[in-house]
């Protein structure tokens, strides 16, 4: 593996499993000192221990990054152990239960936006101030989703938070460019994590069937893009979104194309979808003469 990040300190939020863990492994593999985070102390400690066993320098900091005081503690412990921060990966997210917009309540909205978007502000704000005060040219990377560009069904708050993350990143990229701090987004497609592992191989194959590259992605696929953006190889890239989705956004088909409305919402629907009108009703002549 390349060693592009030797001497760098990387904070990866939500790295106690899933994509975040894959990112922490990759950044550590490229030589960075890594701060592992999540809310559960046991899982954070276990991942940190596994990375140390592979020879990495790792700090474990359990903290809820949706809360300012916890974020302040996360960065205070990082500075105390490693002296500062060069790379921040804002990875945590709350997807929660799916909720049709007609049934999406305020608590759901607040949790999604608080976990997914406010946490990114709190962490990036703290990290960028540290970088500027220490004269470090850092890299901020947010993990968004292809859902920032195309809608999931029944995940309006999650999708809004991801779209917000991308606009937020472009804005801070401009504000922080004079300080040599870059900010970019990696937008995963359908990625296989522990959660999906529990659902079995058939479910993974079905999930991968709508992906042009023919499979779901792995955390390592996302981690490779993050390591690139964190490294000097991406030294002239800022304010960008890099979708790592196996080609999903290059096509029209959605993985949830066949999802029906939830029964409670379907019952409230008065208008049938309706068939297309006959072409002759609105076209002045044969649109496709070969079929007329
Ligand atoms: N998997 C996919 O297919 C996919 C697709 C598109 C985008 N993404 C994005 O990729 C990122 C990672 O997704 P994932 O599937 O790997 O998620 P995941 O398996 O649910 O892992 C989430 C991680 O974040 C931690 N976490 C959650 N809330 C936190 C909080 N408030 N403070 C600190 N840590 C918190 C979790 O640990 P605790 O629960 O212990 O706190 C865990 O380590 C997310 O931004 C997600 O939106 C994923």
C-alpha cells in the first residue's frame, strides 16, 4: 500500500463499524495516526485495538458528534495525544426508519439533520479552527450519499441532510481555500456493511443487481477515494463531490423502483396513477410514423 499519509493525523467520525471503519483502516494503512470514534465505547475500543495490532498509532474516543461538548472533547483528546489534526472525515449518519413524507414527524427530521448535518458543521468548524491556528493545510472530507443527487423513497430527511452536506462542503471549501484547507465529498452508492451482511448473500446480490458494475460496493471502495482526497495527490481538488457508486448515478433505474407506497399512505390516495393519453390526443401528427 502507498504511504501518502505518514505524519498526518486523521479523525474519522463513526469509524467503529461499516464504511467509517474501512476508512480508518485505509488511512492507518497509508501511515496516518487515526482517531477512531463512535458512541459505544466497547466497539470503538475494539476497532482501535484491531488497528493497533496491525501496527497503527490509534486513539479511541467514544463521543456523540451531534453534541458540541462531545465534539470539543473529541478534538481536545486528539490534540493532547497527537498534537493536532490534518484530516477530518465526517462519516456518521442516522438513516433511521423509512417514513413517507406525509408521515415524517419533527423528531425524525431533527435527528436526521442533527446527526448528519449539524455534526459535520461542529466537527469541521473545530477542525478547521485548529488547522488555521496551527498553520496546517488540512483536508476535510464528508461522506454523503448518491441520495444527495437522486431521491430514495421515504427518506426525505436523510436525503435532505446529504444534499445539505454537499452544499455545505462547497461553501466551506471556498471559505477555507485561502488557508490551504481543502474540503470535498465522497458520495457512496450501495455499500456492503455489517448491517447488510446480516441480511445474507441473496439480499446482497439483489442489492447489487441494479448497479452497472454488477455488485454492491465495499467499505474499501469508499476508503480508497477518501485516502486519495486526503493525500497530496488531490492537492488541487477542493469543493468537489466524488460519487463512488459503481455507476448507479449514470443510469435511470433506482434500486427502490418497485417499492410500493406504505399501506397507510396508499389508503389516502384518491387519484389512480392513470394511463398515458393516446398520442393522437395531443400530437398534431404521427410522432413515431413507423408505429402508426
Ligand atoms: N452503507 C451504505 O450503503 C451507504 C450508502 C450511501 C451513503 N452511506 C453513508 O456512509 C456513511 C457510513 O455509513 P455506514 O453504512 O457505514 O453506517 P453504519 O454502519 O450505521 O455506521 C455508522 C457509524 O457511525 C457511528 N455513529 C452514529 N451516530 C453517531 C453519533 N451521533 N456520534 C458518533 N458516532 C455515531 C456508529 O457507531 P455508534 O452507533 O456506536 O455510535 C457507527 O460507527 C454514512 O454517512 C452514510 O450515510 C452509506
